[in-house]
C-alpha cells in the first residue's frame, strides 16, 4: 500500500519540539508530512485532494504504526 516510506530527518533533534519529516508514495503520488506523537501534518499536495477520507485514515494509521516501529 505504501511505497518508498522513509523518515527524511528529525527536526529539532533532542529538543522538546522534536518531530520527524517523512515521505511516502501511494499509487504513484508522492506525499510528505511531519509526524509528532501520532499526529500527522501533511504538506501540499495534501493527500485529501487525491484520496477519499477512508483511504487517508488507513494511510495515516499505517504511517503511525511504521513510525512507532522505527522510533522505538
């Protein structure tokens, strides 16, 4: 479902505001966002513009699981 998922870099590393910039490809579309404790902030183009809400919820759930595994 998610292709080329990667954490690009940690933002504000070792600070209280630490977040992670990630990228992924879904059905040929590239998306980027910031992950912080289960919350995802998407950059433009926002996946909501291309996908139905149910698909977006599934993608965000998979991103959350992958991030938790990678960061633990």
